[in-house]
């Protein structure tokens, strides 16, 4: 299980398709971004969605590829639409739970929650891509994530931002980019960027964390609605690409 930050094609056939489970633990509880990614996003909050998209393809792409390979081996007749629907349902269920993962109130809890939600959604998108035989490890999936999650309107601007983020990642590894900045301001900027990526209004997330009793109701509704919308956009995109010529793997 990924470590989390410390607390603080073809139409579906009309007959029922057998269910193919996701990896063990996938339906138990939401997983958050790895600790190193949290550090990277905190140090460079302006490009937090880009850092998350790059890391998601690196870490979650192989999982999605293994899942679809196993699914097709176990159920040769399963359709792409059926696999995509299964992935969408499971990750929408995980998204419903992601609002209560941190157990932390206020701004820190809100940032953790939207980060977990954005990570869960990225995982879902990559699984849906794999269901339609779109390579989930391909570098273009990071671009897809940013456009599907409406961080960028077009692929060109998403690729440009990803290039900047990758460059800053390399520079940070060599020289370090994290400076002394007010933590509250950094957390607010990070929360807004991640909330934008997850499709949840930052104000709603803050209300869900600050008003007693609101977290479960509002968090569940907002997370589920945003993730269902993303699943529909992802299925439409990858279904249309399913019969296309395979993409060359980028270095």
C-alpha cells in the first residue's frame, strides 16, 4: 500500500459480465499520494497537479496494466466497456470514503483530503484507459489526466506545464527548491490547486472540514459527483481511442 503523509472500444454485451476484482486492498480504503510526492507538491504548489500526474503514471500505470492483463486472462470474453464500468464503480466508491481519511480538521485536513481524492481519480482514469487497451504507462497519460481533470483546457498547455514541472523536479533533486515560506500560504495554494484537479470546490471542502457533522455528508456527495463526472469523460475519451493505432512509447 502506498505510504500517506503523517496525520497532523466495443459496446458491452447485453448479458451480465463476470466481475474482475481490482488489486487486493483496492476497495478497502483510499490510498493517498506517496510521501515524497507530498513533499514535492508542498515545495512547488503551483505545479502540484502536474507533479501528481507525472507520479501517477509512474506509480499507478503499472498497476493498471497488470490489472487489465489479469482480467482479460481470467475472463476472455469480458468487454472493454464492462471493464471500464467495473473500474469506475470501484473507484467512485473509494472516492466516497476519501473525505474522512486524514481525520484532521481545518486546512491541513482539507489539503490531505483533496490530495487523496485527486490520487484516487488518477488511478481510476489509468484503469479506464487500460480497459480500452490504451497504454496506462505512456507519458501522454499525464497529459490526459490534466485535461480530463480540467486543470488545462487543451493538451498543448498541459504538455508545456508537465515539461516545466519535470524540469523543476530535476532541479529540486539537484539543488533543492524548497525555501522558507509561510506554511499557511503554501497549504492554501496547494489545497486550491488539488481541489481544482479533483473537481471539488475548495470552499465546499473547507466547509466539510470546519462545520461539525458536514464532513461525511458533503464530502461523500462532492467526491462521488466529481468522480462520476470524470469517469464519464474518461470512458468517452478512451472508447474513441480504443481502435486507434497503438501509441509509440515516449522516452
